[in-house]
């Protein structure tokens, strides 16, 4: 199975969700900015990043985990991937696209504006705050195989 | 070129991509601009809803055995193309997938009429405009499809 964490406008939230999935972040304590900056692909996106799947790693069950981003319309991406699997007669469970969107999309614009103004430190700080605020939500979204196993056997 | 999946895509998957798919399959003659009735007789023409965006619609097999599809990708067509290409690699699907953007054939009448009909829901006002626009854009769509058939666009 493959998991694709899909961000909107940047890779901050999908990168954190993927790190949670791969047990690279402690879910009991919200990470600080330094920890987040260590997360692979915790960054803004360029035009070329849109739709590009970045492989992050394999989870304990051998599932592959990817991150990507688009400028919006995550519902279209989810549907088109399911539709593609359908026409290739592959189970829709084979690829799971998980949108990771901020509740307030204006934050994406703020980050972009800060970056364009050359205030990259401030941008990272806002992104860190965003990831911290969404951390509980991202834990819910991230598919953690170990937890699934425990709940399945318990 | 046999055995490929050719996907025509545009914003709403209801005008230019549907017309291109019909031209490809010979449902519309390339040398003759279709009448309004002929366009309206096409499956999905000016009938798609936003819930259908991202759904790949199978139109049929062409004379070379290629499968012809249309899809509406809103404004993330490029990203959708990249995502599908990568997903195809991940799932190990052998058949070639060709993603053809028909948006550059779309004129102002198609955009305006399509917006009024599909987005605003004023079908009686928008449909005649989009039909006229499609007839005007028809030679461009024929050229695009011929390019695809000759393998010039891939």
C-alpha cells in the first residue's frame, strides 16, 4: 500500500503527517520548531513541486509514504487517483491520498508573502506554529501501522 | 500506439475535453464543424457537475485500440498529470498514459458561456454561448487531436 500526504500551497503539513506516520516524531509532545526543521521536506513549495511525489520512507509494514502538494482542489486529486486505480483495475486501497490542509488557508498566503519579502525565518516560524496547531489533527490523519496493529489485536 | 490510455483534460471536463474525445473517436467529423445538436448529443457536453471533476470518463476505444478518456481538473491540470504519471509508476501499470491538455484550445466564449452555464447554473443563457464558442474552437481541437493521433503530442 502507498500513502500520499497532500499539502496545499506548501509541504509543511504533509511532511509532518508523513513523519508522524513513520514514527519520526513523538506524538505525545508537540514538536518545537527545531524538531520540525529537521523533518524531511518541511518546507515551502516551488512551482515544480506541484504534483511531484517525494518518497519519504517505508513504514513498519512496508507501505511506502510520499508527500506532495498542489495549489488547491485536493478533492480533484483524491478523485482522479481513485479513478486511475479503477481504470487499471487496482484496489483503491492500494494508494491512499490524504489531504493535509490548514483550517485557515490564509496562513499559506501569509507564509508566501513573508518568503517573498525575504523573511524566511518568520515564514518558518509561522509554518512551525501552523504545524503545532494542526499537530493533533495530523496525528488523526496519519496512518500509523503500529497503532493499527495494536488496536486490531487488542 | 495501441494499448495506450489517452486522457483529454480541461477545466470542467465538459466542453473542450469532451469534444476532443469525440473527435478522436470519430463521433464528430474533423472536416465539418458540428451543429449544436451534434454537440449536445455528446455524453457529458455541458452536463458535468463539480462533483464529477477528477473522475476519468471512458469514451471508447479508437481504431488503434487506445482507450479514450476525458476529465475535468479545474486549475490543477498540470499537477494532476504529474501525480497520475507518478502513481502509474508506483502501481507498476505498464500501459502508457497520455495526458492531453485541451484548455489552450478554449476561447473566451467557451470560458464565459461555460462559467454561466456550469458555475452559475444559468443554462439557458450560458449554453448557446458555449456552443458557439465550441464551434469556433473546433478547428483547433481537430488539430490537437490529429497531433495526438500522429504521436506528435505525448
